[in-house]
C-alpha cells in the first residue's frame, strides 16, 4: 500500500491565517479532562521545569542569546538569572557555532548545559557541534565520554517570519544516531519532557513551538510536582477512536484534535496520538492503534520528503501491513520555502480542513 500525501498548496484550501493560530490553540485546551485542577501556560511550564532542575542539580546551567539580562527572547528563562546567578544563566554573543561548542565541551567535562537557540533555524550554524560532537562522541569514545546536554528552542512555523525562520527540523535530527528528539504539545508535555531531557545522560533535541508558548492548558497536581517527569520514547493517546488513527506532534496535535471533533459530527470516530517523542519513536502505541482502527493518517508541518510521516508509513508497512484497510494518508507542509505573505504562508502549512479532508478520503468518505 502506498501512502497518499495531501498538503494545503495542492488542495487549494486557504485554511486559517497563520496569525490566528495562536488564538486558535486556546480552544483546544478546553477539551481536556475536568480532573485537571489548574491552568499553566506552556511558557510557565518550561520556565518552572528549568528553575526546578537548576535547584535540584548544581551542574545544570543555561546559555544562549538574551537568556539572562533580557529574560529570554520568549521569556522562557524569566527570573532565572536573578535566582541562580550569572554563572549559571549565561548570555552569549550572536555566535551559535561558538556557544554551542562551549556547551558541548562543558558537557563532556561533566556539566549539564541547556543550550537555547532563539530559533532552531539558527542551529544550522552549529550543526557540526550537534551532530559530529554531541551525538557521536559517546560511541567514538567507547562509552567513556557522555554528553548530557539539552538543545532547546522554538521549531517550525511561527507567523510572518519568512523562509529562513519557519522550518521544522524534527525529521533532520531524528535521522542522527546518538540524538534523542522530543516535541512537546501542551503544558504537561513541556514540563515533564523538559525535566526528563535535563536528567537524561544523552544529548536531547527539544523542539518547542512559538505559537504555543502563551497557551494555557489544564494540569493536575501530579504535573506540578517537582519530581514529575514523562518517559522519553512514549506517545500519548489524546483521544480514543475506532475508525482511523491520526498521528501528530507539537502544534499539529491541537489541529488534529479539532479535526477529530469535526469528524465526529459526521460519524467518523478518530483516535489521536500525540507522539511527544520523535526519537525514540513509540512504535508499539502507533501499531496497536492501527490494529484497532485499520486506517492511519499522519500530520506534520514539515516537508513531506523523508519526513516524520514517511517514517510512520514505513512503520505501518513493517508492523501492521495486514491490519490496514486503506492506504495511509499524509498531511504535511508544502514543498516550498515558506513565503512571507500571510495568505501564501497559510497555504503552506496544514490547517484543520486539510486534516478533515484527508481523513475522510482515508475512510472512504471523500
């Protein structure tokens, strides 16, 4: 079975303007279970996780552009300089190659750096340090030199920032042996996964989404506990369903949940999986869902060629080919550099109607 691919540019659907996405995500948080006791923004979830891990372990420190005096470009590091001091919250010059090399070297020496990129697009300046040094040294040293480091920052499309600031790097980094790749969606993900990443002995790529920073999600008291972590390599079923499985990560989880609600009104019961961990990938959870629903659709902002959806398609062929009743469908970004113009930008990334359309095609309701 061959995978179908749908992107906004080829369907002719303009969808929602990118600038409205930050407001739209607020709708998704209200669908969470009533058992949650308080609300926490993704920004505050990340900030509190950093604060608590720095208090827990004196080896943890933060470096990057504007993380200290300016309190962070997106205020993720707000208050940490004042609380933990300039030795542990270090402002750097605008030189990703330089400060990433410093961070990796200090990790080799036994510290636990959290290296912030103002956007993961800028991490391209430091790709040699990430791939050839951080990811490979444990293997090349026969296990003698570990690299406990977290590379974090916003990834993927924001709004009106053009081609050089809008790429999704999930597939890029997941291709590299030695790297773990995480992509949180909500506040529980952000808090639990960042804490787990900082405590992990290996290099972790932590891909956040700028448009989700200000979104508040309900969280339980368990999530607020200082020792709360989420397991790396484990996905979460966000919505149970029986007709089709939708697999997504980061902001696209919210889009998929909204699409599932619309599909339910037309009698299509969609199961939605939040990957959380891109590498290692939770193959078991995806396969178990496909064996139940017999249909599969992946959703991502990144380009389709060799994307996360392509990896999920391979997984479906290898793990549950005989369970599929229809070809897998893919919804992904258009294969073009992101335009600056708002109307063209909106056509480049999946919107809720694109997901609904592809799911209906996959279940034979097109």
